[in-house]
C-alpha cells in the first residue's frame, strides 16, 4: 500500500483501506470457528485425563553402569521434602515446614 505524505507528515489511511472488505465481513465466521475449536479442544482435554485403556507397560530390563555410579548416599525423603528457603516462618531450614502448617 502506498503511504501518501503530506507537508505536515504522514497522512493516516482510512480504516476501510487497511482491512479488505471480505475479511471484515467474515469476522463472525472466524469467531464461530474459534468457538467450535475451543469446544472441541475442551472435549479432547476431558478425554486426555482419563485412565489409559491399555495394559500397563512392563519394566524394561537394564543393568546399572558402574562407570556412572555415585559414591554419595541418597538424601533422605524427609530432608528433601521439607527443605526450603522461605524464612517467613523461621530462620532454620527445617522451621518453615514445621510452623507453616497446612499452607
């Protein structure tokens, strides 16, 4: 589209010159298609959360590679699940888990 210039600067085109007439008239059709797509997506999302219909997969047979074994012991679950850096409920690493309650 050719931008016309005037002495004072750029003349802005009319809105009817920006959007083609056919696109402007098809806006309701576009909105209807978007609504149908949203409903279809919602229906598919509902089925995505359902339990799988097939049998569970068997565990794969694999051997540990000694080259990648760690010498460190595993962190206990209690320590890993209660450790945090939020000091609003205490200054010790374990205090927030004890004093925050059911937050």
